[in-house]
């Protein structure tokens, strides 16, 4: 085991000793002997299987067969979730072959950041994660089940499902993905057309045509944003079947992998025993090695808290120093997730990391102890999945490399610290020459203000855009990815530009240096609220420094900025989330609303 990875893990275990024990005590207290439904009174049980067919009623009454739940994010509007329409039938049919019963326990909401980007609905995005967690708990609250299939893919859905699942961590659980859509318009061409539109050189119709060629069929978007980072995490932490993350929907292999998940449920351990300190470190290593989504600097912290594990950004930053970057997937390169899969995918990635001592092998997974199964390739033989040793080589070293020859010797994220607080930056797509900037601040209280200044030509210079009052308490911490094309145009013109915000930037964080998730946020009195136009700001992603070059005594004499946020607290459902905004935690603790009851 890499000694630094081991030391970081050991300090997490020590830090989490009390809270992890409390969590395990909680889920152990929820276990009962025999089938859970056996504890139900006759009236309870009759309600629970009233809609079942005669055979299922008899089996449920006899209390012999296992009864599995499905919790799904299916809807037919969004491409990533549409394939789940057919999964319950596949799961039921296979479960009957395995001598088990399946009930669709509940659905959870699934919204798309790609649709709501730059719109009022985006201010519900992060909070939807915790709504999904609560919806998962409601679905499972009937206490009828012996295991759960969690069907989810995209940005907040998988973390939300996992948060809810960990409250029922005494039950086995397997996450079943839908897979990415097939490749469409090449990413380089998509980026070129977006930039031409940002420069005003093409019409909206041309942009829409290109976007429609990129996002064109059922399945997840193919770039390596939060959705595909989710799938990587579920596999590297042992909650997916090996090799299941990136199989296209509507294929024979996709359906076979879903059937294999049903067959495996009989052997799967309790989910709360899988997600522990070592599994979470493995997840962080995977995130860094692949240059994954910055959103997981929030989600992993929240998932840790749910399992009684105390993580922080320093853990992630220290791991980044020793974990090499092994992939180039858009926006960190031009390849998409299908190309990554063809180059060797998760099996090659995990074998490289495991053999280099960067992954803990003494973990539990849905396949049982250890990661050996996850280093094998999945094949389809006579309609069923088998796992075999692959070639052991990357099939395209422009996309996927060995630990011995990485794209970068360190991971794709850094912790930034200084007199402005703490934030994170995704560096994997930022060229070295852009990783340090000292420039005057231009302050905005909304992303539309910055875009208006851009349209007026007021930003044709070196500057650091400060977009504040975008934190979880202010407005739900929306993604500000809408700013990327404009900042990218200015950077390409030769200006030194960067972004600092207490909001999010998304899994598509790209080539412009962006200090995001700044905490404390402006509404909480964070130093970002003291910045004035013209203040010099230093952002150094190489040394991890974020500094406002203003004397301390001058800062102490400044009055914190105020912003009228009332107009953004109603309409588009935002009025329903006032309680969330009041109680939500900081970005570094996961920006969650829950009191887990097992904090140290």
C-alpha cells in the first residue's frame, strides 16, 4: 500500500472512530432474524401485498422467499433515466428465476443540470440530492425488503440514492446503471461551435443543431461530468457489478448485466458494511486519477457523514499529491466515455491503481471481499456475463495510461487556502501557464451580471471574476457553467482570467482556472463578501494559495457586502426550499441538510 494513502486512511479512521461506531451500531440495531416482513402485523402485510398477483401473495405470506425493492429515478423526459423504463421487468423476471420476489418500492425525482443550466431551476439542483435521499427513505420505510436495487445515473441522483441507502445500510444494495448514449458529435467540434456562438459568430440555430448532435439518444451524456463520475465512483467503491458502468443502454450486454445484478443480490453484503473509510478513500483516488467532477468534493463529504466517516478537503488534496492522472476524457481531453471504455475502461484503471498500491484491496464489495473481480473484463457468453482477465494493456494511451506513464504525476484537484477561506479547483483541464494568476477583481452578485458585462465589451482585460452570494444558504449553490464559454473566449484572446465563487462550476469545469465552493460563503460573512472592484487577487493552483492582496487592518474596517436575494427565493418552486437554505451546512461538510445523529 502506498504509505501516504495508508497514512491518510489511518487518520480518517482515527478521526471517525466514534461516529463510525455509532453508525454501525445504528444499522446493526435495525437487523432482525429472518425476513423483515415477518415482523409486520397481518394488517400491515395485507396492505403491503394487496396489489400483488396470487402467486406473489402466497410467497410473501409464507415468508420464505426474499423480497427485493426497486428504487428508481426513471422518467421519460431525460435521456439518462429513460432506459430505466424496462429495468423493472428485467429485474422481476430474473428474480423469479432466482426464487425471489420484487416490488417497485418508489420513485425519486431526477432533474437535469443540463436543462436547468443558467435557469432558476438550477437553484433546486443541489437540494434535489437531499430530497432524493428522503424519497429513498420513504420508499424503504415499509420495512418489507431483504435487499434493494438502486436505479440512478446522473448528477444528484446517485449521491442522493446512496445517502438514503446508507440510512438502510443493514440491507444489501446494488446500484444498477443505465449506461451512456452512443458517441455523437466529437467533443472538439462541440467545443469549437460553443465558442463560436459565445463570440457571436454563428446563430442560435447552428448551436442547437450541434448540441442536438451531441445529446442525441437515450443514455447519459458522454462527457466526463458528474453523471459519469458517479458511475466510476459506484464501481470503484464496490456498489456496481464489475464492468457495468459504461455499457450502452438498449444492448444485449446491458440487459445481461442487469440480470447479473439480480443473481448477485443473494451474495451481496449489507451496504453499510461496504461504504467505510477505505472504500471512500478508494472513491477519492478514483476521482483524482480520472480528473472527475468537482461536485464530488461535496458529495463524497456528505456520503462520508452518512456512513459515520469524517472526510474533509485536506484529505482529498493530500491524496491528489500522490495519485497520478491516468485519463484524458472531455473536458480534460477530446475523448468521450465510450472511448474510455474501449481503451480499457474501469478494469484497466482499477488494476493499475490496485497494483500500484493506490487502492485498498481489503474492502467489501457487492461481489464479496476484495477488488480482484473489478480488475477483470466483462464478456457476454450465451446471454450471461462472465469476468475474465483482459489484455492488461491500454488500447489507446491518448485516453488511458498506466501509472508508470501518467498524464500528470498528481491528481486533477487542489485545495486552495488563504485569507479568502477554503475552496477547490479542478486543474486537470487547466494548462500549466494558466494555473497562476494575479489580477484585479471585478465583483458580481449574479452570473447574468457578468454575462451582461461581457456582452458590453467591459471584460476585455486581465481580471478575476468574483461571483458571490451563490452559496448553499444564499440560493442553493447553483452551477455557474454558463460562464465557461465567455471566460474561455477571453482567455483565448490572451487575457489572464479566473473565477472565484462560493457557488459551483459543475463536472464540466474546463480550461479556465476556477476557485469554487469557497467557504465560508458570502451570506455567512465569508471574506469573499469583503472584496471590492480593483482589489488584487492571487490564485495559485500549483501552491494551493488563494489570497486577497489587501492589508488585514483595511479588511477589518470594511463592511461586508449585502445582496437582495428575495427575488430568487420564490418562483420555480424555490419558495418550497426556504427551510433547506436556513439549515444547510457548508460546502466542505457536503452542503447537506441532515443531522445524521452519529457525528463525533
